[in-house]
C-alpha cells in the first residue's frame, strides 16, 4: 500500500468520526455543507458514515479544511482560555 493510500485511509477513518460533529458545530445541514464543499450530499454522507468513498486524498484534505478540522481530520484544540 502506498503512502498516499495509507494517508487517505487514516483521513477517511478520522473523518468518519469527526466530520458530522464538525458540520453540526458549523450549523450546516447536510445539503448546505455538501453544496459549499462542492460535493454531492450522497458523497458527504458516505464520508460521514465511513462507507466506501471514492474521493482522492486532495479532495479529502479540502473537506477537512472546510470543516475546520486539522490536516489529519481531527478536531482542532480550543484556544487557551476557551476550554
């Protein structure tokens, strides 16, 4: 398995756990989030459920940035004083 494929699999598993909560924190519906991210609602649902997803690594990284997650698909820590 290539390095890119390993990164993609790690990112997909992190997104399965954190994409839906991140979208809800942004107060975005599934339809609005998918439209703004340039994805179909079905594709975003597949990512959030951890189902088979055909997105390339670059598209997944774009989605993590859009949702405010780190490059690894994990939630960003709260700033000091906001905890």
